[in-house]
C-alpha cells in the first residue's frame, strides 16, 4: 500500500511544472495528500470493521482482535487508495488548480460581474447543464439543489449577490456536499463553481 501511494504521488507531481516543485511546496502538498488518504482510510475502514464484527457476534463466531484489525486495514486501505487516487486524477483532468488547495470538497469563489441577480437566475435556468437542478432565488441569493449522482450524494450551491458599484455586483459562489462526511467528490463541487463563473463571465 505504501508503494502504491508513492506511485500516485509521483504521477501527481508530474502534472506540474518545475516552478511548482520548490522545497516548501512539495512537503505541504504531500502532507495534504497523505492526510486525505488517512482520513478516507479511517472513515471507510473502521465502520466496515465494526460492521463485520457485529455480524461475527450475531452468528456466534465471537470476537477476534486481529481479524478486526485485518478487516479495517484491508478494506480501509483498498478504499482509500482507490477513492483518493481517482479523486486526484479527476482534479488534474478538469484542471482544478494546484494541490493541495483543490483537494477539499467545500469551495467558495468571489466573482465581480455586471449581470444583475434576476438575469443570472434566468441564465442558470436556460443553461443545459444547470436547468435540471432545482433552483430557488430570493432578492440577493440563489440556491441550487443537485440530486444524487455516481460522484456524490448531491451538492448544496449558494450564490449571494452584493452591490459594489454602479451596475456591478460581487457574487459569492459556494458549493459543498449534502453529506457532511464527504471527503472526496471527484471534482464535482469545483465543476459547479466553474460552471457558474463561466455564466457570470459570458
């Protein structure tokens, strides 16, 4: 498992040019990736181990400490390597930006635009990628509620508008998973923010 993790780090580092690979950036990046691998390992491995232990107790097999540890390590390790590695590859593929900044699943961005909130709501409803999403809007905020997909349990998207001058608005775009324990989203929330930014700048 350690060798596989190192391979993924090497693949990920290759996607960046030499100016990114300084002595301060590499440790910061590696630490963030390692922490994510560990979090997913614990989140997936421990509940699975406990669930299997309950089945053992119910069918009379009894408690075995080493069997519990083995199940946690095998399942948690497999899911961690698979999910986090796919998450990183997807982020690289969509051009999500530098790691570790883009590793998280909660994303917020501020965009200045001359588009008024009502016009933005109309553009969102007309956009083919967003029109199927449930949209509700108030005077200064638009909320979008996405449904379950293979990549996530859905996302909560908020767009808040603040006047900053003559015919100018500052938009705060936020996208986060509905499920609070989500650690990887395969770039889904970044894509949500990018799509809205594109509409605001079009």
